[in-house]
C-alpha cells in the first residue's frame, strides 16, 4: 500500500469506525503497537479442569529449580499436580542468582568466595533488567514482587574508548554524533544528492527534521553543526547572570567519528532493551523466592543432583545424589529444565537422537564483578545516578546502582562481559579479577575507583557449578530444536534455550508455560 492510499484508508476507517477501530487497523498495518501475539494466551491449569472428567492431577518430577523449573511447578501446582523439583545447587533460582553478605560458593576451579557485602547491599550476578513487555513482570505482579526502575541508559553516564582516548558523557556524545550526521545528511539533501529519492516537499520535511534532531544551523548557516547546550556544561547555569560554562568543543566532524563514541548507541534500540527497564526491589532473586514460597518449599529438594533419567511405559524414574546418598523418585511425567549442555551428560534412555540434539546448543561464557564502595562517589562527585558507562576496555560495561540513591554505600558492577573477555577474567582467581577490574576501571574514573572498596564478588558463569555457562546459542529452525520442543515419552524439555528469548527470564517463563499447557492437555485427554 502506498503512503497516500494508506493514509486515505486510515481516514476512512477513522470516520466510520471511530478511534478504537482506527487504532486496531493501524496495528494491523504495523503502524501502532498491536497486542497481537502469535502464541495463544496462556491459561493456567486449574483444579476445576478435573471436575466431571474423572481424571486427577498427576505426579510430576521437575529437573532443575531455575526459573523454568520453578514456573512449571508453580503453574501445575495451581491444578493440584503433585510436583517435586530437584535442584542441584544450594539455592533455587539457577542463573537468577543474587549475592548478599554471607553468600558462599566454590566454583569449578576450586575458588571459594564468601561475600562480605554490608546489609542491604546485593549484586544481581545473573539477570538484572526486565523489559516492560516481558512476561517476567506479569509474574512479579502475580507473586507480589515489588519492582522499581532499572536505568539502562543514562545521559550522564560515560563513554570511554581506550583505543581513541575518548572520555565523554553520553549526552555530549549523542549531541555531537547526531549533530554531525544531521549536518551531512542536510547538506547532501540540499545539494540535490537525494533528488532521485525525495520530492521537493519530502526534502523540506527531512531538512526540518534534521534541524531539530541534530540542532544544526539552517540553510543560511550552511546546515552546520557547531554544538549546543545539549552537549552539557562544565558548570551548569544558575541564577541571575550565571549562564553557566559550556563544555569546550565540539571537536571537528572527523574527530568525532574518529573517537568512535557512537559505537554503542544502537544497543538501546533493541526491542529487548530500553532506556527505562525494571528490577525487583531487593534483588532479582525475589522472583525465585516468591515462586518457591508459592510452590511450597517442601516440594523443592535442594542439593539434589540428578544422575539418571529412565522413561518407562508406566512412569519416569529419576535418580539423584543428595547428601552423599543416591535416591530415586518415580513420577507420571518429568520436565527436564536443565541447561542443554548439562542435560546431555546425564545418563538416560531417551535415545541417542536426544543426546545428539542437545549438542546443537553452543554455550556463551560471561562474567560480572560486584564492587561495594563505602561512598557513592559516582553520585557525589560525578552526579551519575544509575545507568551504564560503556567502554572498549575488557570490562565492557560499568553499571551504577539503580537503587539506594544517596545512601551511604552502593554496589557498582565493575565488569559485565562475554566471549574472550569473560574467558580472560574467568581464568583468574577472584583476587586477581578484582585487581584487574580496578586497574582497568581506574582508567575511566581515576584513583577514586581504587579507594573505599569494602567487598567484592566475581561470577564466572562458565565456571559456575551446575550451570557452566551464561546462556546458549539456540539452533532455531533446525531439526534438533524442533525435536526437543516435543516430549520424548513422558519427558518434556524446558528452559530459555527452547525459545526465541534465550538469555531472558521471559524465555524461561514462556517455555514453562508451553510445557505446562502441553502436559496438562495430555493428562486431560488420555
Ligand atoms: P537455569 O537458570 O540455568 O536453570 C537450570 C537449573 O538446573 C539450575 O538451577 C541448575 O542448578 C540446575 N541443574 C543443573 N544440573 C542439574 C542436575 N544434574 N540436577 C539438578 N539440577 C541441576 N534474564 C533477564 O530476564 N534479564 C537479564 O537482565 C538477564 N541477564 C542475564 C545476565 C547473565 C550474566 C546471565 C547468566 C543470565 C541473564 N539472564 C537475564 C537470563 C536468565 O538468567 C535466564 O534466561 C533464566 O534464568 C534461565 O532460567 P532456566 O530455568 O531456563 O535455566
Ligand atoms: N539478557 C541479558 C542482558 O540483558 C543478555 C543480553 C544482553 C541479551 C544483550 C540480549 C542483549 O544483560
């Protein structure tokens, strides 16, 4: 549909159908946010489903007490299914792991850490942000987990590129990059370079947009970007005749592009990211805590390491090691909510094709360090309230806390990296990781970065017991992926790795919902 006929069509709908119809039609055309989702809405199983059918809720063993396993037990529990969750670690939640004072863990290399964080200080070692459309927020609402804003992008945070020497505030970088891009495009447009693409009216509209977007001069000023107050100030304006002291600059167009300060701008454009995101108050693990409470803690066996899965016509037998003893549990159904690379290692009789399919997922390493400071110098000295500083250093990102503003202490995430950088930090001892993180971070923040560190914790996900990775590369569209979307015998598979939203709890939750729906349908129809 051409623009003109599309507009006429919308006008017609608007006249005859009112605003609601207009909005829905715009949604159908992809012009307005539409609620249309391909998956049918989830309906939790309920006890009422069994009335009149003579059927009853059955026994289900769930392997893994991460978000997917817990959500499975929680949803099935609504209909009275007799669920048992076997979780290898000492705490439920899996990758949803919040470190507080007293948290202790030994990694696969034998490094033991005990967090010495102060009361009220915590670190989300895994998930830390939630986008507004994610089902994760629906679970927070349903479970009564309070949420607060997570500042994902902050105009007052910094960009530091060691390779070019650039150290600027985000707002300054944006003003300069948007300004010069606008200048170039305006010049090209006005000089006729786009005459084949644009009508005279389109050109004027584009030029008017670029003038406001980039804060550039008009035609008589040659469309030039010369810098404006958008860049920020060395001293901000105040009363009377105090007009403030503008920042020096901007540098030339060539200098700004050479500094590469725009290298990370596009991150927040991702539909799964945004400037404003959310986090549970008190730590991300409030979600598994609330799920565990709703399931009933006696249904969750901690320190229970699954060692074999045997599917039989009458039921599934699962063996597990707990407190030095081998135990066994038999259930009508099993939901394997373990990471694929770990599930592949567990002896089972599900078939060689299942083991082979599990090998199709690649594992991504990732690491984070949490630094508790005795003083919130980023707020007091730099006036950075939350958000992220982006850098080409091996730290990749420095996160300032989106909570506890103006309190005495705070926790900064000193690195959050993946790939080679995560492997490099992960290969060090926790003390060496801290030293490297401080040395690198001091390149951005100076001496203050080394001062007043009260405690730290570093998580190398690929070296973490019972997880051995941060998330996986998903072989979408392959036979391996399609195979594991189906149950094998009485065994179902769940986890963020079986979704289009890997590396997000939304994936774990939606996978759990899909398995719960399929399993319940089977129970209701067999
Ligand atoms: P897991 O959490 O991996 O659960 C699997 C469970 O199986 C674990 O509890 C494990 O201990 C257990 N297990 C393993 N082997 C055995 C065994 N033999 N016997 C018994 N149990 C076993 N998501 C967001 O929503 N927002 C974010 O900002 C975000 N950031 C992230 C950052 C990092 C660094 C990481 C690592 C993850 C992040 N995620 C984020 C992703 C999120 O954590 C996951 O998508 C989600 O937690 C996965 O849940 P799951 O249940 O599928 O898997
Ligand atoms: N969900 C994780 C995070 O937000 C991992 C991720 C990073 C996923 C970037 C997509 C994009 O940190």
